[in-house]
C-alpha cells in the first residue's frame, strides 16, 4: 500500500472519530461526565440509516431522519440518565452510563436481531479517481465531506449564534453564565441534541463504509472516542478534532507496521498511555 | 539540634520568583523568619501572598530563587519532604477530612513516620498516642468540647481552629497560616488572634498572612509587605506601616 | 452437587477479585477500569506454570508477584494522571492487555490456553483452597482498614492535596495500594484459570473490568461487607438469569443504572445510613462536595 493510500484511509477513519468525539467532548465540557452511552446513539444512527434507506430508497432522507431522531433520543438520555445524577460524583454517572450502554447492545439485539443488516443495494459504491492512480469510493468521499460540513457548521453555530456563545460561556464558567441569565438546562439539552445527531451521522457513515450494521458496532468506537477526547485534553473541541485525525492516521499506519505486536484497537490505547505519560492532561491542554 | 544553631534563621526566602504563563505572580520575594517570631505578611488583594506561601511550602515550583529551612536548602524538595523537614500550612480554604472526627483529623497529622512508610503504617494499629497529642492540641486551640464531632457539624470558626491544630500536630519549625481570620466575626477574629499570638515558641516561628490589619498590628512585631508580587517593606511593624509606599499601596483599597 | 460447587467457587473468586479492587478504588480512592487485566496476568502465569507441571499452590506466589510487578508499573504511570484521566488510562490498560495477548502465539493468541490441569483434589480441593484464600484476603482487608494504612488511605481517597499538606507521602501509598490490589487480582486469576480450565483474551476484557468495578461500587466504595455481598450477588446473578438468557445483559445493564440512580453510596452506604441515623443536612452536604 502506498503511503498516500494509508494517509487517506487514516483521514477517513479520523473523520468518523471526529464526528463521534465531538458530542462526547461537548458533554464532558458541559457536565464533566464520560458519556459512554454515546456509542449506543451511534449504533442507533447506523440502524436507522440502513432501515430507512432500505424502506425509502433515499440515503439522504435516512441521514436527516436518523440525525433528528437520535438527537431527540440524546436529549431524552440526558433527562433520564444524567440529570438526576449531576449532584453525584462523576464515577457514579460513568457506571450508570456503562450500564445503559451494555443494556442498549442487548436491546438492539432483541429488536433488530443478532445478525448484521445490510443495505439492499449499497449506495455510493462507484469509484472515483481523485488523484492520478488513486481512486476512492463515493461513500468514502461522502464521509470526509460530511464530516467537514458538519464540523464547519458547528463552528459557525458556536461563534455566530446566541446559543453557541451561551454554550461557550457555560463551559468556561457555569455559575457566571447562569448569573448572567443563561438557561443552563436549555444549553445542555441542545448540546445533547447536536452531539447525538453527529453520532448518528457517524453511525450512518460507518454503516455505509462497511455495508452493515450490528448490535455490537458501538463497542469499539465508544471506548476509542473516550481515548480521543482525553488525548485532546478533555472538553476541548479543537483538541478532540485534531486528536481524531491524528489517531485515525496513526492507527492505519499501526495496523500495517505493528500488526505482529498489537491489534488495531489497542494501538489507540498504547498511543494514549504514551501521550498521557508525557502530558498528563492531554496533548492540547494548557500548561 | 545544636547544628541548627549555626543559622539563626528558621526560614530564609531569597529572591523567589514564581511565573504563571509569562507573568510574574511573585517577583524577587525576600523574607526571613527567626526562631520564636511571629511575622505578619500583608499586602493588598492580588499581591501574590498565597502564591508565595504555596511556593514556600512546595505546592508550586518557583522559577528562580532559594528557600532555606533551618540552614538547609529545600528549594528542590517536594511538598511532602518539606512538610516532613518541619513545615506546616494552615490553608485559607479549610479542608477538613469530612468522614473523620476532629480528633482523628488532628491525630492523623501527628502520625510521623507512619505517613511516610506504607510498611510502618500497616504494622501499626493503635492511634492512642496520636490521639493524646491531638486531644492536647485541640484543647490548646479551644476545641476540647468538640473532639468527637464531625466537621460538617461545626461552624467555620471552629474549623479554622481545627486547621491550626492540624498544622500544629506536625510539630513544625515553620508554621504558615494563610488568612486564619478570614470569614470570622470580629469577636472570633480577636480570639483567634490571641491564640495565634501564643503560637511562636522556642524552635518554632510563625508566618501569618492576613488581611485584618488591625489584628496584625496588634499581634505582630515584624511585618513583611508585598505588592504586585514585589517585596515592598520588611521590618518592625510600626516602622513599616509608617512608610509612604506601604500607605500608598493600601490607599484606595479598603483598610 | 458439582454444579453448586462451581457456582460457589465462582462466587468466592469474584469476592476475592472484587476485594482486591476495593483496596485500590475503595480504600485508596483510585478508580481502575482495567482491573481484569491483572486477573488475566495471574491466570496466564498460573496456567502456563501448571501446564509445565507445577502444582497449583506453587503458582500462587509467581502469579501474585508478576501481577503485582506489572501493577506497580501501571500504578507508577497512573500517578501522573488523576480522576477522569486515570479512569481512561486504566481503561487503556485493559485494551492493551487483551491486544497484546491476542498477538502472542506463546500464550495461545486468539485461541487462548486450553487443557489447564485440574487442581489437586479436583473441584472440592479447589473450592476449599479458594475459600481459605478468600477468607484470608478479607481478614487482611479488615486488618488494613483498621491499621494506620487504612487511616492514611481514607485521607487520600477523600482529598489527595490535603493529605499531602498533612505530610503524607501520597505517591508511595497509592503505589502500595496498586501493588497489593493487583497482586490480589493475580491470586484470583490463578484460581480462576483452574476453575474454568480454559482462558483466552476475551475472559479478561473491558466488560470484566467494568463488572468488577460495579461490584465495588454497588457494594459501596470501601465497605468490606458491602463489596462482599455485591460480588456474591452479581457473580451468581448470570446463573439465575439463565432462565432469561436472552435478556441477561439487558437486566444486568439496567441493574447497574438503577443501582447508581437510587443507591449511589452502594450497599455499604445504605447500611451506614441506617446505622448512623445522621441528620439529613450533613448527608446532603456530603453528596454535593
């Protein structure tokens, strides 16, 4: 494999991680909670993507519906899962979240069956030559483009809208924000909506790349996304995005050159531990 | 302890500078503490008092300068080493251990070697000796009636005293008190100041960081003043407070 | 009878394993989401040795020493990070362990190690051995809790910075907790390997680490009896759930959630609340801190 191929592959992987990690890091920034159950929403997004596409024939419609539905489920998860636990130590919320995640895998299995589901006719499989000699499937191009569009969108939201500015103020100093009239609960619901919608988008993208969804598809991304937001310096959006791309690329190189030593999923954690030993609060932490 | 007598100073802070992100929070601080002395350490808000205190005890690393404890250079020692070489700190924001009685809070600090060696800690079970010490100290600070109470059951004034008793349990040569009067009523502050006045003794010096100038003036014979991180004055209380620059620094601020 | 003995032995191993984490997380306040890795280290060490002809009892020490040594390395690394960073670092350890084992042909790779010899005395022998070791470990835990070590741990668990200001060598004590706790997990691993007699990377994954942490938290952080009861219950629960096998993980996951939601202090905390009958003000203040 050419180095450039690996790089592109890593970039695609990184874009998916970025979509998942964004919601996680926002939730962490706002609530200081490691939201493991985020991965359940990713899986739900994947299922909705496949099922709606198969029913309607439109991937675009499936993507939008999946994002909106999962966004609302995310808000619901804040209401029933985290809101009652905010006054408890963060470990309690973490364990509760892991509990929900474990249960959700089982729920997916019960509802959708234990076996994987595929697209009836997989969309966007044509190969396009993007550089001389290098071609990519439309699906892969779509992943990168969509990630870019969504992340630019959220960047615009956070800088140009009242909600975005209020959110950033709340992350920096919740008490201050509250005393200047920001309704913190509204912010939290919005963040859960946006973060969950993004996780759903990532789920649809993964379902497209692999042409299948299965109950356990959230397991690995869930833990890896946690590693990513830690690498990025917990709560930092920019840090999480850079760490996502970095990890996507390192992993792809790692699977080729470190295959005899480590499996793919532990490369991320080996890298994570190495980084934390040098910078105990992540790569992009201040000081 | 005859060797210690070669140096008359218990604590010698030489040109200590602490930098945060390019800004000098403390810039060239110089102060000295003698045996059996109560040194008042004052300065307007934001003068870098707590920062210097934290640098002295080792919770922060100064970017330059030296800290000499009883003739020994401790500039490169960790917090735990400094504490065990004879320093103690009563923090401004009191941090009692909530699940222990006052007696156990203080007795823990009197644990000596058992706080350094896990093996020794595992071998020893009895807390009797330390609790006796703690009982004495809690009596000394006026909390004899509350020794079996939990911190959550007591008002701030009591907890400030607990903080002092816990620091005393370390048997420090140098005792640092960070705003022990803050948040107390006038009467409570007066009583606490009386207590502090009695703390310096043979083999122990006390540095008192405080905002309450009237009490500081009443109980401290020597003052160190810091402003904007820089040393402003150091000497006998009355002389220091006469100085123009000290009055200027406090002018415009309340007090 | 054989079935009851297996269930009982499993239960005892779970108690030993959970207590070993209780030392680190409960007593000393250091969260670990990778404790199953040390169960695995003990299990692999012991299994390799008994397959090479050692008697099981002779493998206990090596299993504990190797688990404890690696625990010391992980502990030393963990000293650099705190709170959520610690949780994620230890989670990384869990994934790293299974990732490495999978690629080691010497350790059976993906396939794991099969044909681990039976313990001396068969099932009964193993049950008795496990019973003795678990009781011994609980006695050690009770002793530690009442000694100065427990006293010091309690202060570190509540507030590391304050413990440091009181002159406690926080790093050394944390490291000691890691070594003791991971060695205990190594011992549990040695017993576990000879109970199931087949081990693979998946026996020691992240879910197992979460399971043992949930035993400690449902039991009530630091409470010896609470954790013993929680470990016993949670370890036999899958057997009860055989009837509803399809919904096993669903029930388990929801159980974790509801336990956290309605009983955040765990069984130990519940018992404490009944016993002490403290006024509601002080307990609500505590939960806010």
